[in-house]
C-alpha cells in the first residue's frame, strides 16, 4: 500500500453527504471510488431511508448492491420507537472475522511443499459444508446457541486451563449474547440437525481460512508490537458466519416481518426490503433469534480455528500455537449507547472499529482500541486496523472487505483461469497455495471480482475512521466452493 499522510483535506475528500429524495446519505469513499459506484446503490439507499424513524444511514467504500439493502451499510434508529430489518442485517447473521497469532515466521513456510502439506491437512480437518454424523456429538447445540463460546466443552478451548493467559474467551467482540431462550422452540428438528452438522464448518462463497504473513505499518509499529505482532509472523485469518442456523433465522424473520408489514400497511418501492417496529412481538422474536445466531457464529469460528490448530500441530509439531488476537462480526443489529442515548444499529457488511478508551472495548483492548479485521480478496492482502476518535461520526463503522464490483456470473465470463492463476502467483515460489486442484470453481472469487482493497483501506483511513496497523499477505488459502 502507498503510504500517505492522513490530513483534514484527505478526510474531506473521503467523505460526502448526499441529499436523496427520502433523506440524507453519508458516503465514506475517495473521489475515485465514489465515482465508480453503481447508481443502484443510491436507489437502494433511498428506499432504505423511507423506513420510519431512520436517524442515520451511511455507506463505507466497499459498498455494493445487495438484496433489499447494500452491503456496506450502517443504519441507525433510536431504540425507543425504532425498527429492525432482516434486509439490513443480511442473511448470514453474525458473519465476521477471526485472527489468530502463531509463533511461526513466514520463512519457516518458504518451502511450497510444506504449505501444500498444511493445506491438505487443514482441508481434512475442516469441512466446507457439513461434518459427518456424530462429529462434535459432545457439543450440545442448545448450549452454543444460549451461551456462545461459553457453551463449548473445555476440550475445545485449548487455553482454558491457564485463565490468566487465555485469549479464547476474552479477545472477542462478545463471547455470549443474552436473549430470551424461549424463541428457540420455533424451529423444527431438521433445522437443529443441519445446524449442528454445520457447526465449525467454513461454507462457500467468499468465506475462507487463510495462512498469512504480517507486514507492520510503520505508523502503527508500537501498537502492533503491543498486540503481539511482528514482521513476518504467520497468522491465521478466518471468515465465516452462522451457517444453517443463521439462514433459518433470516428466513423466519423475513417471513414473519412481511406479515407485520402487510398488517400495518408498510412498504417501499422495493418488495425485498423487509422491516417492522421493534415494539412488535414478531420483531422482538426475530431480534432474540438473531442473538442466538450471533452466539452460533462466534462459536463456529472458534471451532474452525480449533480444527486448523489440530491440522497445523499434526504437520508442524506440538510446539505450534495459535493465540486469539480478535473475533468480530460485520452482519448484525443490536443496541448501543451513543451520546448517552440508546440506539439500535444495523451493520450489513460493516465492521465496528472502536478507538482507545471507548468503554465498549473488551478489557484487553480498552487502552488501545480493538483490532478491526478487514479481509482482502483471494491473492491480495487483508488488513488489521484500529478505530480512531473520528469514527464517532459514523457510529464507529468502517468497511468489512474489498467489496464486489462484478457478480459471480459476470466474473466467470470476464476472468480466465490463467488470469486468476497469475494473481495467485501460481508456478512461483510465492504462490498462494489453494486447497483446490482446479481453480475453475473459484474464479468468481478472484481479485478481479473485487475492488482494490488498498484503495478501500486508504479511503477509511483518509476519512479519519480508522488506521492500518498491519497488512497480512496470503500464503495459503482454504476455500469452499461457491454455490
């Protein structure tokens, strides 16, 4: 990434307020990215702004068209009299990022044969879609849904026996989301069975697990080292969500809230934009189920990391370790306190990035602000950022990734396997090893399908929302296959 100073002029260039017919839209993007935005994102914003009581709406630079609402949206209501929208949460509730620090240097993985061996081992331990029947039979799904990480048996929390050094339960956005457990009875056995078999699985699409190498940003070196990062360090990044359980919650919420909309005479020009007053019993049931999906998502990412740790220790030996740096989500809605008032905030493809001393930081990160994890696309860098005080203007929301510029079908038509292979450095000593013999099935996840992640990071930093702490260069990638 080109290093540039972040000035007041840069902040002005990376932010604009637009007056749409239905209300104001705040856009955080450089001039170049702003001019490249699909006109449909503004039509979608105008529909969203027609929902009653919406007090604030913004786009981050990775914004792109979604169903009902764009990915890259932050939408805010006062909790009292507010609304909830499954469309502005997204179908993969609790989808988010997790990063683990290892005790290895990238030079130890220079041999491509060793990287391939690691990928094969991880592919064996980490299914993309479902585990075999009986796998994780000692984990009770209701415990995970109700207790989150704290619902897992101790055997799956490798550092549970050293609580003073444990990071599994403390270095996360939230280890447990509390809710009314009675709502869990609304789903039939088949949903429970499928959700249990998908617990700790990766999924397809843009989800991944990746071995990466750290390159610290000189402007943030002191903070990076305080967090335990060092140049060349191998880290493990995970991107996944709430799988079958979250999908069931999303479908339930969409169906039930559509009934509320018809009963109350609500609607916009977009029939796929679903919402309802928080005060409605059906909306409350959806919110409670949403929290159960957040518990599922954070526990599932933890189990993905557990499987990767098992695979790496099998190949590299028992001296290999993986310490949790952070786990956070970018598809959800929940209540937050801002300026002494309760707000109900939706983030769809938007990451919360709190600065130092913000009281919502988990205690290990109160003094520094927490790591904000931003994935790139296949073959490009991902980033670790930290929120800045200026993020307050955007309810501390930043980007969640690079953001698509092409649909999956369009990417398959426009990008050749040869171009994709070149982006991964296939045939060179720096090849990003992938767990698929053929890249045909993954072309729709090639870098050419996404915006330039470096420009996204520059926009966020230029707007004063967050700054980069380190780039994470890919070494090996585990992917499911897009559906």
